[in-house]
C-alpha cells in the first residue's frame, strides 16, 4: 500500500501488445501461409490500399519547393494594357511550385533564355524578388502542358509562346516595374 491506497496498475492494450507482438506476428505468418482465403483477403486489402494511396497522390501534386509562410501575395496596382490594375503578385517560390519546378530551375530557365524574365520585381534591402500574376502563371502552365511538361533549353518556341501569351494578357515584358517593400500591401491568400 502506498499512501493508504492499493498499488494497482492499469491495463493498457499498448503494453499488452508490446509483450505479445512477436507471437501475434508469427500466428499471422502461419495463417497467411496455410489459409488461401486469408492470403487472398490480405492481398486484396493491400492492393486496395495501394490504389487508394496512388489516387490520392495523383490528386495532390507534391510541391518541389517549400514556400515560407511570410511569402504572402502582394496586392499592388500594375500596368496591364497601359491601365493600372490592382493585382495580386506572388513570389518566385509560389510560381515555381505552380509550374511543378524548383526555384533554381526557374532561375536557370531565365538565364538560358527558356523563360522570359518577369517585369515585376520587389526591391528589398539587399535583394530583388521576382513577382508573377496568376494570369502569367496560367500562360506558362498551358505552354508546359502543350509540351507534356518536357521543356528543352534549346526550344525557342517555348520562350516565344510565353512572351506572346504574357503580351496577350496585357503584361509589357519590355518594361520593368520595381516595387518597393512598402509599396505593396500583403494580400490575404
């Protein structure tokens, strides 16, 4: 007796299973080897589980880049077809994830001329960050889908298609708009 109370231990499944896990596993192995119905049932369950996981994986594309929480879209007036329009601009990390590529890949594509450089730049203390509109992302995604996601550095038609698409939505890629850190408002998104 401790402190006037009976020293009783409580039963838990976790503790019981820890003691009997090897014995239970051996029973399952024996049943799997000797019972064809049980074996078939286990195989069907495994197949159904893999199909379910595969279907879930296809629905949710895995991002290739991690976007920091502080990278919220920036809402700012940008010139579209010569008229200032309030747009939400997203950072290069979001753009890279949206096209299923990494940020270094996007930078490499810009350096090699595969992808035109965005005219929108957020100028900070020590660096400049590229910004994109959702329409610009849609143009790049549709051009990539037309090529089944395979982009060659020597494919100049991809660059031309992006330039024409961005011009088609009113983005002047020849002009650059440098946005100061305090010019844009962080958007909810």
